[in-house]
C-alpha cells in the first residue's frame, strides 16, 4: 500500500458481554514505555484499543479505514467522535469482540507506515438507543500515521458519551 492509498473494510465482531470490542496489534510485546491513554469511548494500552460499542452483546458492525493521512472526521453522520494515539509494534492490527470463548480475529489491511505511531478516530452513532426500536449498530474507526498526541473529543452529543467521558460529573449533575 502506498502512503496515499486508503483501504476501507466492513467487518462484524461477536460480543458476548461487556459492550466492548478490541483493536489489537499483532505484536503484543515491547510496550513497556508506551503510556496508557483513554478518552471516554476508547482506551489504549499496550497495543490494545478497547472500544465502547452501542450494545452489550451480539454482533457489532464496524467500518474501518486505514489511510496514509487523516481522512477527515464524518461529523454529519455520527453522534460521538473521539481521537487517541496508538502505537503498533508490528504494523498489523486485527479486531475482535469481547467473548468468553476463543476470540475470532478479523484482520485489517496493513497499517500505512508499518510499525510506528498512529492516530485512531472512533465514530459511534446511537449509543443512547440500546434496547429501543430505533437502535442502530454503527461504528466507524479511522487509523492513519501520526505522532502521539493527547486524546481529544471531536464531537460528543449522546448521554452515554457524556457518562464515559466523566462518570462522576455525569452522576453528580443528575443527583445520582
């Protein structure tokens, strides 16, 4: 893949509980000096990004774009969007859902710059709709080479996102 090529894949991961999916580097060693980070809907530590999804169990649909540069956020389509730094020791990643059984891995296209630092932008739509007739299952992940920077909220409109960003403030504001 050239530095300008963008590859987008659709995949489904099975989630048996906990409402999370994972982006995993194929090499899980060598992360001792890489700090853990989180920004509400996504937490990254030691080659693993844990992603909050729209439901607790069942299949979760993802669109994943691997690009050579920032592909731009989809502000019009998604309710909640966050960004975070990611280090890949292998230049290869895969996705899986949280399961109690053996995980089924979904390989992604090779990361553009091989081993190195990346930015992940995670888009979610419908976090507040779980269990309703209007529930949606729409998760969009973008990955491109970039220096490590602080996590950032690009857009946050759902109550669930508000909770994940600051649970104590969320509960305090609601008298819980």
